[in-house]
C-alpha cells in the first residue's frame, strides 16, 4: 500500500505540473466565468439561467474528456516510451501496483480540477445572468472570487521566484483552498453585502437546489473517471494519438448507446446486446436536462449510477492490469 500511494502521489504531482493540464483547466474556468454573459440571449425570463446551466455542464463534460485522456497518456505512455518504467518495475514494485498507482494519481488530479470547477460554477450560478438592465451584479461573487484568483497568482509567482516552485502546480494548490474560503463567505451575504442565511440557495428566482447541481457535477465526474480508466488501460498498448481517438470514440458511442444499441431491433441480435452491455452508457450520467427542467434528482438514482460507474471502472482496470502484465517495456 505504501508503494501504491507513493506512485499515486508522484503521478498526481507530475500531472498538475503538466502545461496541458493547466491550459485545459484554466480554459474551462474562463468559459465558466464568461458563461453568464454568453447565455444572456434566450429572450425568455428564466431561460438564460437554464442555458447557462446547460452550457456549464457541457463545458465540464468536454473538459473531462480532454483532460483525462491527455493526463492518462502523459502518465503512462511517456513512461513506457522513455523506458523510465524499467527503473520502477525492476525494483520490488509489481506491475499492478505501478499501473493502479498511475490511475489513482491521474484520478486525484482530475478530482482536484473538478473540485475547483465546482467552486467556480457555484459562484457563476449564484451570480446568475443579468437578463435586464435593472439587474445588479453580485458584488460578493466578483470581489471575493477575483481576490481568490489574485492572491493565488501572487503566491504562486512569489514561490516560483523565491523558492523555485512550479508555477502551475503552485497556482492550482493555492487557488483551490482560497476559492473554497471565497465561496464559504459569499453564501453568508446577498448581492449587496447584506447578511443572509447560507441555506438561502443561489439567490435568484427559481433557483436550482444546490444538491441537484452537485449531484449533476458528481455524475459527470464519475463518467470521466470511467473514461480515465479506459484511457489508462489503452495507454498500456497505444500511443497518445490512438488513445485520444479511441477514447473519444468510446465516449461518443457511450452517449449514443441507447439510440444505436438499446432499441428492440438491436437488442434482438447478439452483437447489439453485447455492445449495449459492454459500452458505458453515459446517458445515465447526464443530468443537465433535469436541472434545466427543474426536475428533482433522487439520491437513489445517483447511488445506482455511482455503483454502475464503480463496477465498470474496476472491470476496465482489471483488463488494464492484464494488458500491462504482458507489455514489453524494455
């Protein structure tokens, strides 16, 4: 277990130091910040907020697809192609331990990024869309959110200059706790700095229940964990480009699984039933429609889908261990 955690911790640090990880993460943050302005054109009272939520969920899904695949291939394929994996497996470290440690490290990096994106999304949903000229900006959101990012930039720059910290990793490490504090303070004030109960919600008419929003984010994260496991498994045999293409293909087939393989005609054939059983059904993880239509999201549904994600991920990781055991790394 100690070796597993050591490999996972090293992989986590290497992943958040990768430029592609930070580029994708901060691009997603920027899109979420711009989202209230981009969604202000539905010409329907309340429709802008629904469009904002839909765009935000799509942003999280697209970010997860790209970040998980690039992070997974960087973590394992690079080690195999540069033969640095030999220095690890030649020591008393088993191949399954090395493989699972790599997956856990990438998964931890994805968890950190989704935690940060969830905080940013909380602030943007709390701010809402300015549908009318009479709508006022949410001062606590703008002031405290900007302060968290600004202080993180100052701390990361200072640490990089004085102590030689990796700037990208330090920025991520600072912004996550500072943004957490910012969100915690924002919940205690309304848009004009008047004290309020933190249980008030996001502060606009027809507000989305916080639990529903976080359920939706959680299921998207679990879908990305399934995709990460698949990408790490592919990385034992394929290069970065092939892994990216195959992962994107499985992702698209998973979104269309019900349409192509769930219909009665496809279910009448062995190939259709097999494809429907093996492919991940990512429609189970998409709750954006439930959010925009203000439908309740039962916790039991989230638990069932989480169990499905866990079993599928374990199955794929088992396949990955078997493939890595027979991979020539010398």
